[in-house]
């Protein structure tokens, strides 16, 4: 199948209103189609097909890929239609980020019947003889599905496509975006590791960590684990690896009220030189973004920011009760205590406050315009995804902590999978690393850990804080999937 045609075909979806396609009659022959069960991605964005308003389908073992106007833009294609010339598809020079139109109700994987379309179709100005095509253009529920052979994906559109059993079918439609995609992925890995505890950060070659709470110090490890270097004696928290520097806050003594004191914000070169105290502010959490250090004041003064050299400080958001936050693109998502734990969003300068949801645990991930978070709801821990514009909310997964080994925590994301810790820390309990597809299907256990917390991701490994049932000492533990 691979030697002549690409086995995973794409669909171009056009919406016809009124009599826009009445000049052409559809062939009455019915073609049986069904949904694929493997993952498909466009420019590293994995498609949630079971919640899609316009799902992919299989016809005679070939996958038809949905291309609405959003999908066409993501693939760098221009689609036009008129009653005289029919459908025209042409290649553009750039791609847009994939925007998925999803719905809460799951698409049932039942057989549907598509029909052959008879209106003209051209690709890059070349006509398609649809009646004689091995994989013809099809019509299903007023959506046109356009099949692409190797001649289209390779010769006409110059896409790079790959297939394997783990990641499914992957399309890289615009190579110029690959560097930007990789940089965005590194920033998102760093943001998630900060939110999950902030005791581990990474560069391309090194891991930086405060590896034990009994003999705290800032150290760096080679990623293969063969080399370890102590950088300072600081009990470093909220470790940010930025360029040649590490920025972090230092935890000090435990106060009578049960909270920790903090001795300031520091930076140090990644080789351990030029340790510098930037500010004496008692910051419990910091996030470095461009030329600013955003931080939570341990004295409960909201979210603030200072210049990288500490020369200027200003308040971004003054509300009390904020206990953690994450920066994604140019927006801040933060958690605030009250009668419940509430997740809010503001822009990078503190404006435009929006409530996302309540009863939310302090672990979220944001992927391709969707927020994934854990919510305590009716005595269940529920994993939701919500569009950033808050128009759509989808329940993906639910566990009863009394029956299903405890709560969910510490979300991470890799290649279409959501990873998390699941379990309770007690003499009769244990914690697993588990994963589930980003559409809520195929939940499975990755590793049985024992007693652990704070899941960190430095590809290809996961790291977490591990401890024994009768020990108060925690240390970093590495896990291979």
C-alpha cells in the first residue's frame, strides 16, 4: 500500500449552503466509511478525532483527513469554490496553527455511508478525474472529502509525512515552522516542570536540580547520569534555566505558622560561577519571561514582576490567596484559594481577568489552544479539556479516589498523551505514573512507583520525588517509559 499511495489520506471539508452545489448531482453509490483508531497529527498538533465536529474516516483502509477552513490553513492550503469551476485546492507558502472545532459528545465509531461527488475538482490548477480515481473525492453529511495520493502530498504539496505504530500518521506541512515548534515545546516543558514543583529544570545538555530535601543543594547532572556537579549550597526552588543562567528562589526556615520563609531571588551561571543575589524579596515562586521575573510574594501580595537585574518592581495582579501560576504565551494562569480553589487567566500585564473553573488542582497543561486540568467534582477527580476561548468543555477521564487508588495530580504532555500521577500516599496505597490519549481514550499504567510526587519531564525520561513509607527524606528518581 505504501509503494504507490500514501495510506493515510486527507479530507477537504467544504460547507455547502442552500443551492451552492445544486448544479452537480452526487453519485448514488454508497461507500462504507468508519473512524480510524490511530493518532494523526498536523505540524506536531495531534487531532482529537472522537470529539471533532468533522471527524476523519477510513474508506477501504485509507484515512480521509478532515480539512475545514481551519485545517486547510494549518496545512498551508487555499480552498475555493464556485458553481462553475467546483472545488479548487492550491498550495500556500505558510501554515497557520491548527484550530480544532470540538464538541463534548463522543463520535460513535459506527459505519456511515459516503457518496461520490461529481462536480469538478482541481489541485494546483490540474483537473481530477474523480470517477476513475482509486480513492475518489467523497461527500458525507454535506462535507466534501478530498483524497490525496503520493502525487499530491509529495509532488504537489511537498509535505513530509511519517508513520509508526506509536505516533500514528504525522504531517509536517511547513518545514519553516519546525524550529518555532521545537522552541515552543521546550518552553512548555519548562513551564509544566515549574508548575509541578520547580525543583528540576533542563537545558539541551544538562539537568539542574535540588535533588534531596535532607541535604539540599543546587546541582547539575549530565542527561545520561554519568556526571554530577554541585553548583551551590542553596535550597533552590522554582529553578528557571534561561540561556547561560539559572534563576531561582531560596527556601529558608520553616515558620511557626507552617509556611516557609524565603531569603531572596538569585541567579547563577550554569557552570556554577557568578552567583548573584538579585533581590531580597521573599518570593515563593518565580517564572522568567523575556526581560521580567514574575513572582509570588510569600507575604501574599499577589503576582509581581521585576526586571532581570532587580532594578524595577511592579505589581501585576494584587489579589490575595494566589498560591501558584503558569505563563503560557502572553497570558498568566493562576490558582487562588477561597471557599474553593479557582483557576483564573489574565494577560501578561494583569488585565482581562477571566475565571476558568473552580475546584481545580494546581496542575494544568495547555496544548494547541486547549487547557487540560484536574477538577474535584462530586467526589470524583475529573480530567477536563477546555478551549482557551472557554466555548467548549469536555470531560475526558474520571476516577473515584476511594475505589480507584486515590487522586490524580502532576499533569504532563508528550506526543498526544497526557501523563499524570495517580494514587494515594498511605501505608495501604501507592502511586503510579499513568497516561491517557489527549482525547480521553486508552488509559494505561506507565510505571508503578510506590511513594512519589511532583512529576517532571525531561525527554526521554520522567523524574519525580520519591520517598519510603517510613522516611521523611525525598530524593529525585528517574523513570523510563
